[in-house]
């Protein structure tokens, strides 16, 4: 009960401290610009709009991508794209959103609460329950747009975004089809493999509980580094080039130095597997033995009751989890995932 009271206080404080912000943002479209993603004339370019929508009272900012030859007055099948944990819309979520737009879909990539341009505190708090709700609220927002075919909305996730997307799709009938690439799906046993066994997991949970208490009492946030090659207390400790390389994921919009310690309890206790039994809708998954926790993706896929499901297994010489990062931005893996996932969405949306 005490834990629930603390969590409720945190959420309430988050809403109150941000309720006065961005009151002037009443319109959904701030700007409209053509992106030079495809060589050719204006009929082969895609268009992006920056949009705002509400999730549990907080303002979220997204990029809405339109396909080539988009026509006002028509409606289009639409996809919500979500990236890995801690990431912002300009990373893998936006990359896949652009590519799906090239293939004929309207696609939304957005900053979840506590990240990027969206509201929410503590900043950089990876809260699965909030992210799942944000995806559902993004879908609800899309249904209000005249260019979106509200009966044909799908959801797509990369890495941890897959976990949140699958869980949202299992709960939201407005999501008609769901697809994942390099999915991160864990349970109580899996997290021990990454976070120092039972002892390491319990230490992180205790640190999160202490951070939440401190925040509830003082409003002060407790942070560690998001990634480091020298600091073993970082959320990600190791030579993970995607997050360290400015030519890849180490972009200015993302923080390598700010990971809310409060995250650990919410992250380490999440179990997506019960949601599989409720996911009775078209499902498409791309994975490999070189991605993270391959047996867990197979386990989830097998538990889904849908008759319209497909798992594509990609050959690789890379050991787990290093092939995971290739699906974030490398041409060969992204091309494969986009081609096959687009075909899936064209069939079921």
C-alpha cells in the first residue's frame, strides 16, 4: 500500500508541475515541411508534420509522416512506431516511420512522456505502464485526424518498444495489427541475465524505491548515466556503438547522461507474457539468434492465439545481442524489416 501511495504521489506531482506548460499549444499542427528522403521530384518526397496530442493530461510531441502523392480528402492506413527504451522520436522510431511512409502509410513517431519534447517528470523515467498508455492515447489521437483511416491503424515496435506495443495491442481493439523487430521481451528470470543476477536486480529495485521516496518528499530526481564504457552503474554498461556513435544514435535530442533511477523497479518487474493470450489479431515479428533473448521472442509468438501470425528469423553470424543494434539503423537489416513488415501491414490494414 505504501508503494502505491508513493507512485500515486509521483504521477500527481508530474501532472501538476506540467499543467501550466504549453497552454498556448492548442493546434495539432505546428509546421509542415518536405523531407528529402527520396531522390526525385515533389511527387516522390514524403511530408512530415510536427503534431501535439494529450496523454493523461500531458502534452506529447510527435512527427507525423505522409506517403508520396498524399492527397487531401483521402484516408490512409496508419501506423504508430515506437523505439527502444530511453530513446526519442528522432532515433529508430522516426527512421522506421519515414520508411513506412515511403511504402504508403501515414506513420507517427512520438516522444513518450518524460522524454524529448514531450512533458512529464521525472525526465528520462522509463515507466512501462505510462508508455503503454501513451501508445493507446496516440492511437486515439490518430483516430481524430481526417486523413487517418480510423478502422485501419496498426502498431510497430523495435526492441523494448515491441514489448510496450504488444501489450498495448493486446488491450486496445483500435489497434488492428501489430508488428515488431528485434523485440526485447523479458521476465523475472531474463532480467537477471543482464543486471547482475538476483543480487543485482534486488539492488536496482531498492535504489528505485529510494529514488521514488526522495522525489515524493523533495521533488529531487536521482539519475545515473544512460550508457557508459567506464561507469558500471550506468543503465547500459558496455561498447554499444549505436548509443555511443554520433553518426548513429548518440544524437543531440537524446541524453547519454540521464537515466532516472526510479525506472528500475518499473522496468525489472514488467512481464509482457500474460498479454500474449489476449493478442488475437494479426501479428508479425522479425528476430534472429543474434538479437536479444531469441527464445523469449519465440515463446511469446507461440503463445499468441491469432491464426494470422508470422515470425521471420534472420540468418546472422553476429552473436546475441549484437545483431539487435543492426535493426536500429543499418541498411540491410532495416530494409529487410521494412519490406516484410510493410507487406504485412498492406495485407492486414
